[in-house]
C-alpha cells in the first residue's frame, strides 16, 4: 500500500529510500483513478521500489514546490533527487521500464 505523504514527512521519506515513485493525485481526478490500479500492481511486482501518494488538494505546498500543474503526475526519486517524471496516464509496462532504468 502506498504511503500518504504530507509536508511533514515528504522530504524524509524520499531521501531515506533509494527508489521512490510519488503519485501526485486528487480524489476528483478521473485519470488519477485510472492509473491507481497500475501503480498497485507495480507495487506488488517491484518490492525494491517504495510507492507514495501526495493528495495535491491537501498538500498544495508540495505540489507547488515541484511545479505540479497537471495530475496525475508521477515523479521518480533516487537518493532524494528527482530523476524522472511522467504527466498523465502511462501504460504499466512503460512505467515499469522507467523505474527499472533508475535501479
């Protein structure tokens, strides 16, 4: 299950884990609901990757810090630094390939 990140735990979580995929989403966002099951499947298949979510409505400061203008936005962090970003819905295999690229 993806960890819910807030301004209180975001920096600590992404910096303490090697590879992290953060899903910037909102409950009213239809494309966000489409990508959620893809992320859940990858979470089961890729135990070395940590998965997290940021509700942009509740955590506008984090969304603003990264310039999130459209959701879903998926950001991949490695060692606390952003290494990749996907805006919109992406196929499972394509997202998995992007994650593997950074492992």
